[in-house]
């Protein structure tokens, strides 16, 4: 297991490397909604790759996913967004709603745990601004009135899933609606987190945790003096022109929200806003998420707006491997570096998937090919992460 000293060394080294890389690079600008004139042949090549991988996958009627039976909804729909060397392409499949509305780049979907990469970007910004020390005691940044029972817990352990925390709070009431922030409040969540005690020495072995990222967001808010939503809007969404990425959609955005479906193919309820919303609460569009992907690639301009070197450095710090997992992939801050099973001919793909009660999503980048992808599917258990990685590796 990786030691605390090593982990801090990684963070300090990565911050320096990221800053140097940003200063030296000249990444391509992101294309707007329309293709650049020389992109026609490339578009056809990208479409062939996407169709070849997605069409058979979407045609599957049923399969076993994580031990659960999955049956294809007759209203299954998907949007695939690809950015390749500064050109954007959007490929819709199926239906966004049961009434037959098509998927478009402006259709909103629940992105689930892809939200975590926004939260760890905010953490990385705070680290690079010396507002938060990744290996300090998390207690230093706890909101007023809350004291952690485990003093050795650190922000970095929450970010890379070595805190030992369970996936979700263990005292949740049954039923999605009863778990919303109005019923299970921020106070309830922080009280539970304060009483958490790890069962092993920290950093613990890898254990995925929504609750851990949720707690992390409150630490970053304390350290910076701004709420998660304030930081999200001012540091990421507004600078990148991501107007349709939100925790609480407006009525107009609700009209563009796709209908989600459960594993049985039936309509799913909307995902509630939980007290740990920074782990999985955002709704977004293919347009906005491919914009986020381009910024993570290091593009110095997205949607006609310059991207600051500070934001690019933070994003690259969030992507940087911290430790190697048993399967050979490398864990970063929420992101995973897919190493291709150790095949030296396969470029690393940096990926994060997401899922709610009705949606499956993934955001991923292949820096070597200057490519990013977002896939949004309106059925849980459709988990398109493997398909995104495959597409990125097969792009021309």
C-alpha cells in the first residue's frame, strides 16, 4: 500500500509538472457547434468507428450487468459526442423520451458520478492555490460544529477512494425520495460522516465511495470560503460556457431532460438531490460535457472562451495517477487511468463513468490522440464506459 509521504510527493511533483506543461503547450482550439471546413472526411471516419462499436451494443436485448438482469428499454436512446483534434461530432441513437423526441447535443441527462471529476477539479484548484493541504487532517477543513472521530483521515484519501468510507451513508432511509436533501439533510450527512471510523489503518485499500467525495466537497468549501455550487459555476461552468450543466434544472431545461429507464426497461424516477450531491447530482448535455472534456485535454480555448492555465493545471493534477490498482489501472482523483491491460501499444485513456436510477454516462479523454468522448444513455446498467475507451483507441 502507498504511504502518506509518497502520496504527498506525488501531489507536489504533479503540480509542478502540470504548471510547466501548461506553460509550454499550444493545444488546439475547440471547434464550435459547426464542423471546420476540412473536417468532412474525418467526420465520416469517426462515424464509422462510433457506429461499429455502438450499434451492436445498442441492439442487445438483454444481458447480465453486475449480477443483475438487464433488459433493453424499447425507448433506449444515446448521444455520443466526440472531440478529435479540435473538431466536434455528435451522433444520436434511439429516443430521448418515450414520446419519441430525438437525442440532440442539447438534451439533458443525469451524469451521475461523472460529477465527481468536477469536485476533484475544485480540490485540485484549492491545492494549487495553497488553500488546502491534501495530506493534512480533514478535520482542519470540517464545517464548524462537526468533529471527525478519525483524525488521520485526509482530503486526498477521500479523493482517491482510500478513506475506507462506504459507498453511501449507512443510515439512509429506504426509498430514493426519502433520501433527498430535504429529508436526509446536510446536517444528517455531516453528523454521520463525523462519526465514521475506518476499520483499517489509513490510507485504506481502494473502496469506491460516493459519501467520501460528498464529504470532500464540504472540506473544499470550508477551505475556500465558497460553497460547492458557487465554485462550480465561477471556476468551471462559466469559464467554459457550460450553461446547461446544473444541479437543479430550470423549467426550460426540464423540458429538454431525457426520460431515464431502470434495468427492467421501465421509466425511472428523476434522481434526487442528495446531501452528498457533489458525488453525483449534476445534469448536463453532450455539448457541455464535450466542452469539459476538451478543457481536460488542455485546450486553451473552449466555446470561444480562453481557458486559464490555472484551470488546465488543476484538471491535469486531478487526472494524475496516485496509485496502481490490482487490475493494473491507475487511480487518480476520481478519474481512472485505463492502462489497456498492460499492452504497450495502447495509449492510456483517462475515464470516469456515472450512473443514476435511469441513466448511464461516461466522460473520457485520450491525450495522445487529442480526443475526448462523452456518452449519455437513458437506461441504468447500460454502462458505456468500456465502449468509450474502445472508441477512443480506435479513432483515426
